[in-house]
């Protein structure tokens, strides 16, 4: 059974700091891995998607890496801002009879960026 | 497009009552997912549909839960009878299933409280 774990569960940093969020999964047979952001009382917004054949993806100040063999992914946020404060979730997409949309979510990291 | 639309946003009901949650996916999307989020268990996939057909309902907790998708633009998740342990935020998400990346768009969620 695929299990996805995120460390740390919560993180507080001063504005401007670079930070790394960690995600680990137990079964390397994934199709892709996604990082999401969730603001309080709202739904999830997809930030980055890494295919299993890729090593990393970048979008602005965000960079996500994937090491499938070791079952790990990291989300790097450069020059953090108070507006980055949210819960960050990673999710792995499983092979499922040709459909690849079944996402297993991690427990999330609650990030607070202090001004 | 207005995104994935869920209703109601908040529902408070008493144990034993029937609850119906509604979802309108993004026009043109052919996959629809129902997730449940709680503090204890995080985000769990309940059921997902492809082209209005249920593909995987293994996450539906018990027979009290049922989901339908009568057409491409509407889905319901029904709980009958409801119990306090059903209290959670229920998310609907949709995507366009094509070969390769499948990015889900989430609705804002329906917060259910069962007293």
C-alpha cells in the first residue's frame, strides 16, 4: 500500500529565507508526483507536476525535484514571502488500469512565513 | 471558466439526516473525483468517475455513502444516514484525462458538520 509522508508537519521561517519541504513515498511505481498548495478554507491549487521520467520542475521561485528510486521529492521555495504561507501537500499518481489520476496525498506541511 | 463549483459550502445537520453534496466540474473535463479531508486522515479519495462512469469506489467508507454522475456537468455525493464521524471537508476535483500529465482542479470544498 502506497504511503506518502511529509516532513516537517509545520515550519515557520522569516521572510526572505530559502526553504525545503520534504515528501517521501513507499512505492516507487508512480506515474507522477504533484505539489499542491492549500490556503485556509479553500481548495487545492496545483503548483508543480513532475513526471516519473523527470528529475525536476521549476516555476518561478519554486523548484521540485524527484528521486523515484529513493522514494523522495523536495519542494524548494526561494526567497520566501508572507504570501507563501499555506499548507503544502504532495501527491503521487498511481498506475491504475491505464488511468493515472488516482492521487495519494501526503499529510501536508503547514508553512508560516513571518514578515 | 468558473472552475469546479461545489455546493453547499457549509452544511450543519443532525445525526441521521440525509446529506447531499453537489459538484459541477469544469466544462470539457472527463474525470471527476470526490475527496474527503479530515485532520486525522488527511485527504482521502472516495470515488472517481471517467466519462460519467464510476471507475474506483474503493474509498467509499460504507454503504451510507453513494455517488452519482448523471451527466458530464453534474455529480452528487450522498450520505444517508449521516453520523458525527462523517464531519469533514469534502472536495470535488475534475481533470481532462489524456496521455501524460493529468492536473486536477479542485473545488473550494463543502464543510460538513454532523451534530
